[in-house]
C-alpha cells in the first residue's frame, strides 16, 4: 500500500472519530441515545473498519449532581491537525550547473555587410621565356688547307718548332741499304732518325705511316735513318735484321746498334721514337710511339720551308 492511500485512510478515520465524538456530545446533552448515533456514524464511514477508539473519559453525572461537569474535549480540527502525517518536503531539485567549455570560441560577432565592392585582383602576365640558342660544346675544327710544298717559302721564314739541341752523330760498324752516313753530311736536308726493332709490334704499326712521309717528301729534301736497337736476342742477329728489312721493304739506311751506342747518345727510351732534325743539324721535334703520321707530316713540311 502506498503512502497516499495510508494518509487518506487516516484522515477518514479521524473524520469518523470526530463525528463520533460530536454525536456523543449531542447524546449527553439530550439524555443520550448513543447506540443510534453510533449506528449513524457507522453508516457514514464507507463501511471501513473503524480505528481503535481513543478512550475518552466520560464523566457520568451523579444522580443528583449539583451541576453537570463536561470535560473539555478537543475539537475535530485540532484532532485532524494532530493526526495529519508530517509533510514531506521534497528535496530541492539539483541545480544544473552549465558545463563550462573553455575550448569553445566566443560567439561570432556579427559584422554587418558593407556595400564597398572588393577590389578585383590584377593579373601580371608572366614573361615568356625566350629561346636562346646554346652554342654547341663541340666546335668542329676547320678543315686543313693543303699548302703545296712546291710553293716557295716566304723570305726569312722560321718554323715555330723550338730547338732541342744539336743532333748526336751516328756510329755503327754495320749499315744496311747503304754505307756509313753522318749527320754532318746531311746538312741542308730535313732528317728523321728513327729508333726501332723488327719484332716490336708498335714499330710494325708505325712503319706504313713513316713510309708515306718518306715517299712524299724524299724528293723535296727529306732523309730517314732507321737505327735498329734490338730488344730480344734474336734481334741481335744481323742476318735476321737484314731479312726483316727486306721483308718490310724499307728503302732508307739502317745502322745496327746492338751495343746501344746511338740509343744512349740520343738519351732515348722508347720503341719507336722519331727525332726530326732541321737543315742545320738541330733537333726540332720528337715524336714517341705509333699514330704520329699527321705530326710527322706537319713537322717535316714546316721545316722544309726554312
């Protein structure tokens, strides 16, 4: 049973008790018929079981009392007030504390729109790249101009080839293709002194180019002397050297230098090596190794002009 039903029944019982008390008072004043009053109260109480009656002290008057004493009875209102249950005070509702959001940004401030039009962005045209031709890294060399050898050299011409000192005289007990030849006897001519050996592969590769220079400039004053300085023991055999000269078709004089007398006189150290001597007997250029055909032609042609 809930609290409201219990409170309601208590109030009804108190009201019934108050009616009963009033009926008793009326009965006492009228000579009393309590049974009838009790019946009336019983019918007016919704047939609910009456609560236990509060004992009341009813003073029965003596047969011949001098005066009727009626005890003070509480009023129905006071009884109802005393019997009323304590009023339950509902606890105050929880005070809702609004959450504080420190990270929240302040409300946006409304800025009224202005009628000033925004300036339009101006476009600056980009400069177009200009195509500058890049010069080629490889500049082709101009084609050499053929200078006829027969043309007369200018008066007082002197080659740009520097001096390397006087050429050493050649010494040998054995000469192939000629008798002994001296550098002094060749004054007025351009001379190529070659140091070679017939089994040297580099000397064999350089021989065609040397032949071409000799055949081209021999009639104009070029002489070639092939000093044979052997590298291996088989190359010391003079018969082998003569056979190699014949097989190669070498037309110029070949002195045998088995003891390296001429090699040391020229301070040489290579096979093949070419010493170009001018008309005065002075060494003007030295070419080492194979592949010097163009250099030999240039040196000889230049010195022949002097």
